[in-house]
C-alpha cells in the first residue's frame, strides 16, 4: 500500500465466514456472477485471472468432503459458527505497474500461494486465484 513515503506495502487479512456465506464467496472468487457491485472489477480482464489452485467441485462440496474425510472437524460448533476462512492479499495496482506489471503480479501471487501452503497446508486450501480483473485503486489512493 502506498502512503506517499516511497514504501510499498501489502495488506494480508483473513475473513472468517459462516457456512451460509461459502457459496457467495465462491461466486465472487471464481467469477461466476452475472454482474458485480464492486466497481473495481473489469470483467473484460477476467480471462487474465490466474488460478494457483483451481477447485474441482463447489467450495461447499469440497468443505463437506473435508469434514467427511476427517481432514477438518465441525464437531461441537454452534450453527452460526465461522467455519470457513478466506485469506486475502491486497496490493495497490500501482505497485505492480511500477515493478513489471502482469508478469510481476503473477510471480508475487505465486509466492503468496506458497506462503499460504506453508502456513495452512495445501490440503486445507480450496482455491487460490489472482484477480487480474480487479483494480485496487483504493489502496493506491490511501
């Protein structure tokens, strides 16, 4: 994130979600929606999105299979418990433009994916995608 001090920064955050939100996250992340409220999404650029791990089923089915296979457990959780985490790396668009553009962004997010795999294990990652179609001008403006 640029703060006009000559130093670029990245924001990494986890979003904890109830199981009722999983389908909506999938539709957004996998670009399955007909239209988006987010004005930063440029749908003409969607073909340039890059999957580092592409889901082989719906997020919900993969999640339920992980529970069934005892990879994860939901035992004892309340009905509205947060059971699904989304890790998001936000980087200002200017950063990538300054450092090599699209190719640099692909390498940056490949490294972010390796970081997530080391942190959580690949078996716990359902999908990993770089959204080249989403401009992050808010971070640049901040």
